[in-house]
C-alpha cells in the first residue's frame, strides 16, 4: 500500500511513521513535513513544505513525480497543535481545521481511498470550548468530501 502522512514530525505522527516504516504492508510512505524527519527508510519519501498553504500545491511540486501522489491508499492526517504553540486561535485554526480541509479537497487529485484523521475527545462543532469546536468542524468538513472511506480517531 501507498501511504501519505501529514504531521509526521508531531507527537502522534512521529510514532505512527515509525510503525509504518516497520510494517511490510506499506511499500511507499510519503511524509508531508515542515521540519526534517529524524527517521530514515528506503520506502520513505519526504515532501517538505514551508507552510500549510503549500499543501494547496503538493500535486504540482517539482520535486515529486506525479506518480508519487497518485492513488494514495491511505492518508493519515496527524496535523495538530495547541493554541499556545500556535500563538493564537487563528494560527491554531489554520493547522487543525484548514490543513484537514485542504487535504480533503485534494482527494480527486491524489485519489485518496481511505482518510484517517486524528481528532480529539469531545470534538463538536457546537462546543463552547474553542479547541473542541475546531476539531468538530474539521471532522465535519472531512465528511462532506465524498472520500470512499473515512476513519476519525
């Protein structure tokens, strides 16, 4: 299987990346990152971006063959931050909502078969807690993109 992972340098993403590299079911792993990966593997290819807005153009990146992003069997979205680390609610929202939305919109270009999203307990777009509200909005936007299979954790 071919895997795309966004958020591979974070707490959850880095652990997931280690497991994916060990798992023989996955023959190609493409990691979208803003920071250098600590892990090396012959089946791992890194797609370095400067900002989340670069996700809009990942299918046109000159460092990648079009085939690299064709027919992704599984997309793991491990994007996430905290308001403190992001610096503001607006910056938090860019990562935890806009990043998910952009990847979901790419479903036609990169032919995602299964989109797996790391969300949060208590995620609810109507929550009075901003963090849970944004996570709930991200879940909802994902569900409206007609992806063949979606799993939310």
